[in-house]
C-alpha cells in the first residue's frame, strides 16, 4: 500500500517535471511558431542564477521564485531583440540560430563561472510515507507546476493581455490591422516564456545540480512534450505531460530507466502517427 | 601504390601496416625540441575532468624544462582539444602521430576515447600513456597505463564497507562498459566476502531523475549502496538521496565520485558527507613529495576551481615517469624506454611509491580509502603496493609482446 | 527552375573539380592531409543525403543520423562477421533504404507534415541512440560483433578490393574510392532531380496540394525520396565506420542530425553543392578551433553559427551565386553605359 502510494507520487512528480520543463517552450512555440533550441540553456541559466545568488547570500526561495525568472526573462527579451525578431516566419532559421545560441551559452557560462559550481542543497528535507522516505521538495514541484498552469490559463482567459496574445496567435495579420503591435506582443511573449523557463530551471537545480552542459539532457524531453501536445499551450502541455509522464515512470518502475525513456519516445511516436497535429490538433480542439 | 596483404598484416600484427603507412616516420625526433602530445577534453561534456588534467600536464612540462629539459632539448607541448567528441579524438591522434610526429602522447579520458586513439598510436608507433582509472584489461606494448583498476580499488572498498555496515549490497551503476564491468567485480568481491548483492541497476548516462530507484532501494533495505554512477547527470542521485532524507539511513559508497576532482565541489557538504570512495590518490596523502607538489600546483594555478584527484595527479606521474625514463635511456625511442620502465624501478611520487608491472605495463601502486567530509576526502586506510590483478589475469606482454587489444575480463 | 543537367556549365565544373581532386590529391598531398580530406568526403555524402530530401523533396528530417548510424552499425556488424567489406557496404545502403521506406510509409501515409515530421524523425533517431547505448553487456552481440554500448564497436575492417578479402586499400586508395562514391552520388542525384520524377518532387515541394490535384501520388513520391535519402545517409555511415575503424552511438546522436541540418542550411537549401561546401567549411572550422586554445571552442562555433543565420540566411552558395550574377549584370551594364551602372549600384 505504501509502495503504491510512493509510486503514484513519483508519477505525479514526473508529470509535474515535464510540465515545468516544457511550459516555457510551449508558450514560445505555440504562440510564435519559433523553436527555441536554446531552451535547455535557458533552464541552465535559471539554475545558475539560483546557485550563484545563494552563494552570495540571497535567500534560496527568493532566488528560485523571484530572481531566476527575472534574470532569464530579461535575457530572453534581449535575445528576442537581437536575434529572434529577425527570424519570424522562418521556423528553421530560428532553430539554427538558437542552436548556435545554445552553444554560445554553454561556452560562455563555462568561461565566466567555470565548469563546476557548488549546487544548492534541496530544501525541506524528507518525510516518511509508511516505511518510505520521500523528499518534501517533490510537493513543491507538483504545486509549482499546477500553479503555473492555472496562472497561464487565467491570464490567457481573463485578461486583456491574454486576449491580445490569443488574437495574435490565431491571426497575426488581422491583429496588426486591428491596431495591436504584434512585435511588442512577440517580444513580451518570448520574455514571459523565457521567465517561466528560468523558473523551471531554478526549481530543478536543487535536484539535478547545475553544470553548463545540463541543457542537452532536457531539450529532447521538453521538445517532444510540446510537439506531442500540439498548439494549445495549457491543455496540450498538460495532456502530453500526463500521458508521457505516466507511461515513462510506469515503465521505469517495472523495468528500469532505459525502457522508461524508450517508452516515452515510442509513446510520442505512436501519438503523433495517430494525431498528426499533436493531441490538441484533434482532441480538445478549442482549448487554450 | 601498394596493397597491403591482409595475411602479411595478420602475421605481423600490424607492424607491416605501420611500416608501409608510416615510412616518413623514420625521421621522427630530428627536430630541436622533444614534442609531447596532450589530448584532454577542454570543452564539452567532459571539460571539468579534462581541464585539470591539461593544467597539470602543462605544469609537469614546465617543471621538466626548468630543470634543463631532456637530452639537451626543451620539451614542447602539442595540445589539442577533442571537445568531448570521439571523431575529433581520432582526428587529432592521427595528426599527432603523422603530422606533428610527437614522441609520446598523454591523454584520453573515457575508455571509449582510449579505444579510439590507442589503435592509432599503436599503428603509427607513437608511445602512449593512459592516465585514467578504468575497468582494466588493456594489453598493448605501446601503452603504459597508470590509473587504478577495479582489482586495486573495488577489491579494497567492498570488504571495508561490509565490515563497517553489513553484508547486503545494492549496486547502482552507469549503463556502459565501465559500469557493467565494475558491477561484475562488486558482485564477485561481495560474494567472496560472504555477502549478497540484492539488486544491480544500470542507468543511461543522461538519466537525472532517481526518484523511482530511491523508492526501490528503500523497499529492498540493503546495508549499503554501492554506486558506480558516472558523470554530472548522475550526481542527481546523491542530491535526491539526501533530499529524501536517506543519508541517515543507508550509507553510500562510490567507485567514481571524486575521480575528476570536481564532483565533491558540485555537491554541497551535506549532500556529500559520509560517502566513501577508493582511489590511488587523495590530496590528504601525507608525504613530503605530495606537500611540495600541492604547493607547486597552488602557486601555478592560484584560481583553480578543482581538487587534485587521481586522474590529474596520475597525468603528472605519466610525464615524470616518462621523463625519467628518457634521461636514463638517453633516447625517446619506445623500446629503449620500455626497457627502463619495466625494469622494476620504484618512482617516488605524490601518490606514494609507483612501479610498473612488466607483464601488463600497468601501475603497481598504493591505494587509499577515504570518506568525504565537508567537501574534502579524509583518508581512512591505505594499502601499499596493490597490483592490477584483474588485468594480470588476461594480459602477459612478456609472453605476447605483440598483443594489441582491450580484453574484457570475464568473471 | 532547374536547367537540364547536360546544359548546365556548373555541373561540368563540379564534375571536373571532383575528378581532379580524386586523381591529383594523392600525388601531391601527404598522407595526413589525404586522411583529413577523406573525412570531408564522407561527411559530404551525409550532407548530400539531407540536402537532397530537404532541398528537392521538401522533407525536413531532424533525425537523419538515424540512417547514418544504422548504415554504420550495419557495416560494422556485417564486415566483422563476413570478413570482407563489399557486401557490408551494399547492405549499409540497402537496409537503411528499406528502413527509410518503412518509416516514410508510416509518416507520409499518416499525413504528418512540417515540424511534426521533423520531430518524429528526431524521436526515431533518439530511440536508436537510447537502445544502442544500452548494449554494453556481453549478451548484446550479433554473431562475432559485440555492440559495446556507449563505447561502441572498435576494430572495424578497412575496405578491401571486391572479391579479394585480403587486399586492403591503403589510405590514398580509400580516399579515391570515397571520392568516386561522392561523385557518383552527386551525378546520380543531379540526373534524378532533372528527370520527370525529380520534377514532380520539386512540384510537391513547391505546392503539395496542387501536385495532388494534378493527379500525382504525393505520398508515394515522398516515401521514395525519403528512402533514397536514407540509403545515401546509410552509405555515408558505413564509409564513416570504416574510415574511423570504430563506431559509437554518437552516430545516432542529436548532434549528428543537427550537424547535417547546419551544413545544408549554411551551404544553401535547394542546391547540391551547397551542402558539400557547408560541410567542408564548418567541419574545418570545428577542427581548427580545437587546435587553437584561444577561447572555448564550442562558444566560438555557436557564435559563428548564429551570425551565419543572421548575415547569410540563404546559405553560402546561393549568396555567392547572387553576388556573381549581380556583379556580372553590373559589369555588362558598365560596358553599355556608365550612367546605368551607377544607377544600378544605387539600387543595390
């Protein structure tokens, strides 16, 4: 019984992990049709912000929840101004340029901070579920992922900014004609997407640690989650993360991590074959 | 153009090929410096390991030159950065052998990189030193291997752990050659000491989430966990282990943690405390050579953000042992050097006494067990003159000097 | 649009350059340089495979390395077991072709397109990469060949003369054989693109719906193009395996796929020379950076890539072509009258 509970908790945590990893990417891809290949390095930057600032005495939670999103968000806006804005409508050029950016960031961070920095310890410690010990921090991840999705949903659904964003997403030309400055919308979207990615990186840092090359391990997972989810930011991310997270964690418990990862990939493959536009291309079509 | 007959090649195990291909190499070492190749990853995934190795390598060359060089010439470093990429390893190895005509090469980090470059150096007769701890089994007269192997470290670590904690062991290892072979050695030593390995799990090198494993380990209730996890992603295990509050419940020992000299700094003190490891070198070794060595390193690299580890110290050993052999042989020719190296001479180095076993051309060396405390390894026990008995099971270069392979030691 | 191959001077120039390099290089250059150039030749074949399906079939594969790796491992396993290399080389073309056709059937008949297609190919490559990385234990061997997991397969045989397993090629001969393969593939692709089949492919690339409405079987066409690209990539993988004498799972890696994408983009999509040039320039750069311990090599390479996209978005070859044509026009106008030329300069 305890074991079943632990397994279930681990599955929910895996789903939350995927949601956090891919939410920022989903916003950028879903709204702007830009593939940010440096997504993993944006996560890394979020992690570094936490590690460096706590090293200078900043409170860990402030660093994770406030500082990291701000730093990475500003960095995102800069990247958008300098690079991305020249590449709208050129999905492949954007892929290539951001791939270059990812290498530049790996090398740059290595040059500035060196290749090994002491991480931050995972806060909150462990707690017992029956005979098992689990990190309390798992609940932080799960709550953060849930809050994040609710917040994005609320903004898109109920605010004027959300309305403008959705309009721009659906038909940029029409939106422009109606007097919306789509360029500003894009810049802010990229900035917000980056900020969310920074937050995710910050939340993951205590569990995985930070090194300049850590992004590589996450880019494929987040990318696949976003594409499998399809165009809708919230339902897409949530449904894809739930499906893929459950399948991969289930398989990991049954037969080890290699097959867990492979199962995630095979599931994505089958899903895309059945639903060529991603989950929200067919089901939950009118959702956001 | 000549065709190389395969039969001829097989008869002479590669020397025919070397002669045909490397005809211009006869003129090697005619220049006015002695060239030493250094092949360590300075960027990419392995740079945290490669950069310290390269720095210590450069320092050793400087030291040799300040002492007057070798054979009346200065020693010149030829350094390339393979960028953690096996294809570049093969490129640069060829370049060092054929174009730069270096006299010796130090380098290679993973076994994969070694098995990429070792055949190239063998084919072109370029003397090669591999200075990394690895799974054992290389048998090649062209290579000197100075790092520790499982028979030197795991063999000590397991009885130590079983005496301290108990007889039930849970093994977690990286899913590649090193991990599989080390796990096999763990099983053997545990059983030899009357214990039991209750489970062995392998993890791909890019796995960073260990939640499910940590729950499984708790269910299995071992006396201690033996980790042969490798690389920065796998450091996640130690963090998540600490985060679950497991540190107080089940002790962890590792065959790899700290090997590169940065793992113990990346983990926080609380996460690392109490992890036990075994290597051929720790900074805390108490002898005058080591003290002088560490002072020199601190003076040369005051800003370094790594700890001296086996892999870097052994790179220094490699340069010093080679230089000593060159002085004594009065030549840089491999065969003359091998004669000196395998003569049983004991070298007094920071890690203690090191000898070269003539049968395997691996090091016979002092091995230490240490426990991590506040990011520093404290030596608990030492075992002088440990021979590489694993490689000795499969390799005898005196009987088969033409051997040129990496044996998988079956257990 | 495409000119008939036989009337395109560029085609003959490329052919002449190729043949000249093939025969003159081994005489003039030293062994080491030859081995270096061999590397570019092999990777150029790989670049061509993607350059063809992307530029002339409109299929964007993010996982071209799946076929590269499949060809490499096929060759390695077959040659170690058979003890000669001719049949393995053929197998390394055939098996990826069949696999490419099967995967193409799976994708195109499922009406996958655009980014989704890219992701499926990427995922396939990643699955290969995961699984092959998992083959470290001794239980994973095919015949005499141990798959070796992360460490890969060492001691892959050098090419031998067909029918004479004992007659190995020396590096210069291997270079000539590879150069020959590159030339043959280049010529074959040029002819294929100029044929009716190729024109239909280009038509589909330009406008899929229109081609379908005109009665062409778009899906079948795409499957064939994709499978041909897969076969060529597989062949490149086999050449890579025998050239390096070892192969490891990185042949399947995302980096390998992405490299091909970058070469094609940098060189120019929609040309065949472009991918070859892009591959040579960028590989040379990677190699050069590693020998100069200036800055972090990876940072420099990334910076260059980013600038390339921003400054030369069309790729090297089309940009040069455009410059050449503009220059030519200017020169012609200059002959007719200085005033016109000045005007043209202003407009440019």
